[in-house]
């Protein structure tokens, strides 16, 4: 396995230092994924800016975490499922919703389940979803803008999930209580 550097603000390339400083200021620490992304100023900026953009969308914080965990679950990303399970708990998202996302069980809320299924179909079919899937998503109360918001979340999680697969990113201590492995 190729070893990647877990950068600090001091060791990061000049183009990544400001982003790392902003992440540390916002979260109190620099998650390992972000420290790995710092190797590439473009990658660390892309990931953090996509996260900011999604947070400004019309999707609620709960819907955002549903997307992040659902996409990471489909992509079998142990790091992101653990990280976003931790964030979801911090945002007071219900335990049954988080557990269903982690296990693949149906969500107790039908609108959130529609969101999850739509995102999963996009990932599984590499964007080729049927118009009936889009219409079902819209009929659940989502908008055409939300279709694009989901695609933005898929882009963000593809970047992080694939990076974690290649790098085998070490789980941060803050996320260890939510360690996740795909069920056999």
C-alpha cells in the first residue's frame, strides 16, 4: 500500500494551509481525511467547498446526513459511515434513523427513505436512473433543485469514499465509537 501523509497545517502544501486552518477552527481538530486531502490543494478545497455548498442547499441537516451515510454505505466506506454517524448524533438525528442507515434497514420516515433510495439508485446505476425514479422522488415532496443537490452530495461522497478506499484512512478517535463494517 502506498503511504499517504496525514498533513498538519505546518506540513501541508502552501495552497492547503488556509483550508486546514479553517477546518481546525470549525471542528477543533483536522480529521484524518482532510489531512490526507491536504496533499492536493485542489482536492481539499473541492471537498470542503462541496460540503459548504450542500450545507447551504434547501436540504435539511438531517437530509444531508441521510445522503452522506447512505452513499457511504453503498460505497462501503467505513471511514465516512463512522464519521457521518458521529456528526448525525451530534446533530440530534434520531437513533433509529442512524441505525437504519448503518444497517441498510428501511428508514422510519418515508420521505427520508425516498431520499435514501434515490441517492442509492444514482450511485448503483452511475447516474442512469429512470424517469419514474425521478418522478417518485419529486412526488415525495422534493424539488428538481434537490435532484441536483443529491448529485452534488454523490460527487462529494464519491471523492471522499474513493480517497478512503485508496488511502485506507485511519479512523479518527472522535469517530471510533461509531466504527462501522458492512454486514457479511
